[in-house]
C-alpha cells in the first residue's frame, strides 16, 4: 500500500471515528461517561443527580461533530483535486 493511500484511509477512519464519538457524546452522554469511567477511570461515575459532566460531554460532542465534518470535507476536497 502506498503511503498516500495509507494516509487517505487513516483520514477517513479518523473522520468517521470522531464524528461517531461526537454523536455518542451528544445523544447519550451518560453512557459515554459510564464507559469512560469503567474503562479508564477519567470521569466520575454517572449518576442521575450529576448534571455538569453530561453538559460538558454534550459540548465536547458538538465540537467533535464539527471537527469530524471538517475532516470529511477535507477528504472530499482531496478527492476533488485529484480529478483535475
């Protein structure tokens, strides 16, 4: 596999990965919080009374959606430039 094709595939995988993580954080922040707590112990345990962590995760999810969309648009621009 050529180096250019490898970086192209990695950029596509990163774009979709960031976008799906952003969707997960936006729509199910408590599940993401519990996943991060169980596997990495970086966030507090998800409880019904906590409201700040899900709010921050949703905000991070919006940023991740924007960043993933920017990566996917960059892939589209790269493919458009190859057509000439």
